[in-house]
């Protein structure tokens, strides 16, 4: 099965030229192809003069972005143009955000209809700050003890601050059942940790009293430091 970004067989980048040329001409540009290594150069005589460069690729690639970065030094506006897909990178909102961050326009070309849709405009852009996300990042950074997980880890559980507190509770319960108030010195949210039981480590013995499950006992044992 071809990758989801694979372009239709038998097409070349020149297939995108007619619809993109028509799109720019409809805006009053004089359009010419292959000018000093640029796929499309469009000039409009309005004041001030506006130079637009468009780079054509069958799908969104890093090479396309790198070409556009080079063109930014020469043009007032730079567009990337790719074939519109149903599930490819051109539909990924992260790609659109990347283009906006770099001040690049992104054109999605439907070859069947001969139409062009503007996914992003080539204009300066500063993303709106996500303050709740920033707050969560700072809280996790401040409450996580030490640096237990190497950046880039994907094949092992991430040692979050929450997991650290749950392990502390589990470690204290190796000696027997406990109540949330018995564990407050280890985790302010001990009651919530035992009640939510995110990892399946705790079992309620009776109202307000919990013990370790088999998984919890194993996790608490694994978390104990080993003698060298």
C-alpha cells in the first residue's frame, strides 16, 4: 500500500502549474514559470510592486519547506502549492500552523476540478499563547522530583509527578492497608490517587481504607532502590 502522502501515479509538478497560474492571474498578477530556479514568479504592477514566488510539489515535504525558506529573501510573498489530499500532511493543522509561523502561504490544488484553495495566507503570524498549557507544563516541571525520564523516551512509562506520588503511596502501603490521611505527608492528593486508581494499584478494603493490588505490590517492589 503506498504511503498516504503518495501523489497519484503519472503526475508531475507541472500538473499544478495551470491551476496555480490561473489563481494568481485572477488576482491581477502576470505569471511566468521557471524564472531563475523558481517554479512560478508572479508580478503585479500595483503600488508598491509585489513579487510572489510559488513552489510546486506533489505533496508536502521538508524539501518544499526548505525551498520556500530560500525564496523568502527574494519575494514579498511565498506560496507552497501541493495536490489536495484527503488524509495527507496538507490536511494536518500542524502543517498549517507551521506555514503561518514561517509566513508562508499554502495552496491546495484540486487537479480534477482545476481549483485552488488557500489553506494559509503568506502573512506574519504570532500564535495566541496557550496559557492553560503553559501552566500545566510549569506545574509538572516544578512538582516532578528529579529528572527520571530521558527526553525522547517512547517505550517505557513516563515518570510523571503524579506517577511519582502514586508510587510513594504504594511504597508506604507495602506494610499494609492505609487511609488517605495516613499518606498525606507523601501526597496532598492521596485521597484522589487511591480513589481514581489510574494504574490499578489500589483496592478498597472498606470505606476509606485501601490496600495494594497485585499490580500495585509489583510496582512498589520495582520502585525500591536495589543494593549495588
